[in-house]
C-alpha cells in the first residue's frame, strides 16, 4: 500500500493536469499547481507547473 504522503501530492498533480487537458483555457492555465515536496513528486510537479506557465504564455502570444 502506498502512503498518503505520496498519493495526496499525486492527486493534486493529476487534478491540475486534468483541468488543463479538459480545455478549460485560461482558468486552468492560471491555476498554479502547488509544490509540496522536494522529492521526485515535487520535481515532477515543478516541471508540470513550468509547462503550464509556458502554455499560458504561448496562448497569450497567439491572442487566445
């Protein structure tokens, strides 16, 4: 069994990714994914949040 120390941060990451993937546009791209750990999950979260910021900037440049 995986402890909640691992599953809770993963659930937050998955929720943020699902919002972005659903096409909710600026709302999802404006919502920061909180980094709550410094382990591999934290690094994954940080990378995904950087992707979110990049996507938001690209959408802005495209005028959407």
